[in-house]
């Protein structure tokens, strides 16, 4: 059985929900952590490694990488 990836939420929506107190700080951090782990698993690359590979390259400014 595979775990389903969390639903993607736009940054603006996420910030609005946190600011409107629809999410507690712990809930917000949990969602961010789950999304980060899903990306790391999907691309088989830890965030720290990705960061060091992408910074300073033209791809750094591409919307897909920024997201």
C-alpha cells in the first residue's frame, strides 16, 4: 500500500489559512513537512542536495523550480 501525496496548496492560500487561524502553527509545519517529504521521495533527492545543485544556475529562476 502506498501513501498518497498530500494535496498541493498554493503559497497564498496556505498563508491566508495560517493568518486566518484555520491552521495552527503545528498543522502548518506538518503540512509543509509532508509536502517536502513527498517531493524528496518523488525525485529521490534530499532538499539540501537539490538546493546546492540548483543555486546559481539559470534553472533557479524557473517557476517549476521555485515552486
